[in-house]
C-alpha cells in the first residue's frame, strides 16, 4: 500500500525529516498491519538525526512510539486479530530466548537488531524512491500505517484512548520503570530526578507511586519545573548547585536515597553530579542516552567504591512490555497515572521538523504526531 512517512535520507547530518510517499509491503508471517492513531516524538529519533546514534546506513523511517488498530494480519498470527487495539513496543519480546525466559524481556535477543535497517527477517517492508527503507526499532511510526512484528505488538483494552496509549511504547515505561524497578525506590525515600522531559516526568510519577517522601526535580526549564509538581514532585530547582544545597538541608548532609539521570543527552559530568547527590549505600540510575562515541566521563571512583553506592543502567526502565503495558493502561484508567497531561502539543506529520525543534528548545514534555482518520 502507498502512504506517507517521515524519512531521514542522510542520518547523522542534521538534515531533518523528509515527509514523502512511501510504500508498505503487506504483512508476512507473524506480522500485522496497524493503522496508527498517533506517534510520540522521542529524543532517540533525534539522536539518529544528530549522529549521537550513528547508524552507518540510511534511509530510515523514524518513530518508535505508537498505538492503533490492527487492520490486517499475516500468516501464523494467533495473538491478535483485525480490530484489536494495540500498543507498539520499541523493544520486541519473543518470549522464547534466554532473556525472555529469565524474566528480563526488555533484553530480548531480538532487540539487538532494532537499528539494523531491516525487518527481523533481514528484508525491507518499506520502500521509497525505488529503494528499501529501514524502520526505527522494526516499526517506523512516523507514518500512519506500520507493518510490525507480532513480537512488538501488545494488545490493550478497546476502552483505552489510543493517543495517550501511544506514549506507553517507550517514554512512559522507561521513566516510570526507572523509578519503580531500576531504582527500587522505597517508602519515605528522598529521590532526585535530573531532567524532567518525556522520560523524567514519568520517573517522577514512578517515584510518587512507590511512596517517596521527597521528590526533587532538577531542570533548567522553569515551565517543566512547574509542571513536575503536578506529577508528584515536591521540590524543583534549576541546577546542580541548587540541588546540592537543597538535598544537604533536606537530609542533614547525608544525600538522596535514589538519584535518577533522565536528561535528554547525558554529558560527561552528570554521573559525577549524581554521585555527589547520593547518600552512602544509595542508588544512581542512568536512563539517559549519551552520544555513542562518548567514552570519557567525570567520576570519583574512589569515593563511589568506598561509599557502597550502586550505579545502575536501565533499558526501557527495566519494564517488560507484555506485563507493564497492560499495567500502565490500567493505572491510567484508574486515575493513578497521568498520560494526557504529558502531551504538551500535537502536530501533523508534515510539521515533524517543527515538533523536533520544539523538543530541543524544551517547549514540550511530549509532542505527539496525530494522524487523521
């Protein structure tokens, strides 16, 4: 079928997204065609444009957050049927590999190929200008239709609104899970969240869900600091120095129990800043992406080792899509998880470059591409 999509023809050159005609093949074995309601604008797609995530190939159809309705199924599809409402997960889960069997499906072996430039079988489903186009994360949600592997599709209840559901494909579980699972926040903890964009704001929600006493957000953008209090933050400061002073007063100089790094791009100094904010025996969670070729960081290894702290990396917030996507939709329907409030502005697909410019300028918590019926 012919449709339109936002394509990067020269990833890493900051050339921006070209919205143009693309052609989708019909779904093959264990694949489905999904008509999307919307797609989130995530920093990871921008990393491909800037080169912080160097691909070494192109073109790529961007987008990896989406939700919609199944309109066609390929052979051997038994989990979903036409008419089902689904969330597309940016990390697939095969359910059979060692990682999935061990209960860490966010580390599924299929995930190693999400930026490989092809569908899981090594061929293209997307074509433009007479050549194959690679999808972001096997998906490519910057188009109103997606041919998705069944392993990337999670069925949700039909009464779950699709636009907020689209955010549950990446940003929401990454932030929420960073607090709930990776940081293992405990009742009455003092927590610091460094950066409150689309991921950090959900880390705040996760900290609130776990019963943290103090939730301190650090962000240079005043509007985000203000909004963070609506999501559960108890305190908000603009920079590291102010955070150090506040945490020292708040904890009698002991430091925060948990510090979560959820900035858009992790610079070389931020891990050490988190280290200084964390108490002895506390936990630092690194969720943010950093430029792939960044190797040097500032870090006081001696103090870190002698203090018994833990530095925890996390992918997808250590969530498991088949378990946590339904859980998060249920929390939303019960009024215990804010999703609609995350959406600062909606855009048409042809305005995608404006959406990314707004993201870089700190104007949005989450921008969302909305597709017409």
